[in-house]
C-alpha cells in the first residue's frame, strides 16, 4: 500500500482538489493530512473526503513530515503539498523507478515549471542551494527544494533529517543520496491555489546556513552511494 503524506496549514481552497486528484489515480492508498492547527476548514474537508487527519500543533515543515511518516502504514511513502502545485497524476511514473530498484525518487521541477509557478528568483535560489549541496556533500541533486518524493518506507530511519523547518527538504535528499539508490525525475509544477506562504529570502538564507552547519558538524557522510542503476 502507498501512504500519501500531505502537510497542511490553512489550505481549505485546495486540499479537497488535491485529495480528489489522488483518488483519481489510487482508490486504495492511505492519505494522511498533517494539519498544523489550521484555523479554516482544512481538517474538516480532508476528513470528509476520507483522508486521515493527524495534528501537529508545533509548526514547521519538517515537524509535519515527521508526524506524517510516523503515522504512515504503507510500504511506500509519497509526499505532496496541499496547495495543488505537485501532480498526483505523475505518481505512477515515479513509482516505476522504485519498481526497477531505486530507493528514493525526487520530483525535479525545474525543467517543466512555468514562469508563473517558479519565478526567476526562486530558480536562482534553488540553483545556489543545489550548487552548495554538491560542493559540501558531493551529491548531484537537481532540485534540492522539491516537495514531491517517492521512497521506500523501510529507509525512513536512515534518512530522517534533524531539521524541523523548510531545510527538511534538502536534508532528506542529501541523506537519501549518500545512503541509498537515489534519482531525480522531471515532473510538472503548477502555480499554487490559495495564499502564498513561502518567504524566499528568509527561507533561502536559512537553508543555506543549515547546509553549512550540517557539513561542519559532520552529521552526514560525504560520499555518494554507488547506485548500479544510475
């Protein structure tokens, strides 16, 4: 079974559409919405559509995922955002790479994102973080900030990040690429539904400083896993 883990904070305008799109391609999968004390109808809508809503009162992108992963029961975990930016319709394509032997598949947005969905500032910031990731950890990750991943649940303990915020995204990929068979696969990327929550400069600088801190503390090995499938 597949567990879809979706962090959500005040996404009543989009969460219903995201869940319905998942159900269009997977009638049996487990959908877990991690709600961070939303003040709108996010939790109510998700529950009414059959998703399992779990609460994480301490806010943070990474904290939400940690809660979701600990609640998941599927053999495979798929992550998506609640704002409609990531395409559930491409999950079968990503699952194919698990079937042929990869352990972690990252949805790479940069090739197929429209200018509206990813403005130039975001592309530049992503490129800078990708470069630092490669320099510091010797891993070639093409989209370190993507929020759509498909991976085997059995590797969770090995790749669980220490970060609790937006840095969780880059850290989980670095850990996966240095310990397991990792691949980036292009996906489409759409403009979000609802209010924007990203803080480009603040989050970007924080993520860069976190990479430096992670490298200095030596908490991650700096040797790429030799994947015979690549």
